[in-house]
C-alpha cells in the first residue's frame, strides 16, 4: 500500500511543486511518481486552465493520457468548474472511491470522489507515457 502522508496538508500555491506549496497538476504528478510514473512538468497546471477548452486539454495538454470509462488506480480525474465547457481542476484516483487533490482554498487532502463530485467529473485519464527509471 502506498503511503501518501507526505503529500497531505500541503498548502496551495500556483505553479508550486514542493512541500511549501503545490498546485493540483503538480500534486497529481507527485502522486503518480509514487506509482513509478514520470509525468513531464512542461504541461500547464490544469487547475489554472480556466481559459482552455476541454477539447484543447484533451488534444494538447494531456496528450500522453487516454480517457478511460471508470476510474483506475492511479488515474487523473478531470473536474469541471461551474462552466460545463471548462476544466479547472485535476485530482488523482487512489482507490476505494477516494482522490487526493488540492484546491485554491484548501490544503492537499484525500477526499471521497462520490457523491461530492458526481456531476462535475469530466473524465478519467490514464497516463500512458514513460515510467520513471527510479
């Protein structure tokens, strides 16, 4: 079983990527690293992509990902804002109906995916890129 304690309670920081502050995209990268995946950091943080349409995200930002029908451990969970055409958030599914994520107003946490996000999930995405060497 993977231990996520070191990733819980980190404050939100736009473009942050360490224990002093992290954004949702970089938190997703850190969670995937525990599973042996090396997700490139060159993609923009999905949580800050309010101006990027969902199709654009699928085509360019997460090109090393495939959409899957049901959540698998680990997969990205793309969550929409109040505007159904835009994504603004991503978390990582870690099993047992739970995601690890962070928002602008919370520290990083583990939370139940359903029922809270039932009507906001835009899709589940499995990383198909390279595994890390370590």
